[in-house]
C-alpha cells in the first residue's frame, strides 16, 4: 500500500529536519558556516516544495 504523496512529503521534510538538527548539534563548525548551511538547506527545500506542488517548474523540460 502506497502512502499518499502528502505523507511522503511530510516524511521527507521530517528526515531533512532531523538530519539538519543532527549536523547543527553534533558536528562542530563555525557559526557562520552553520548559518550558510541552514540557509542553503531551507532554500533547497522551499524550491523542492514549490516544484512538488507544481508552482515552480523550471527544472522540468
């Protein structure tokens, strides 16, 4: 039985959030690098969500 697409998106968001939390808490790095990493991940996730919901289709040919 396949999970609904919305549940799949939620699970992916949870996994990405947990991985980002683990990186932020357990990998020592400078604060500025953490800020850049967090910003990049948030931007990528937002672009991915826009593409998943059909709002941003630039990457499809």
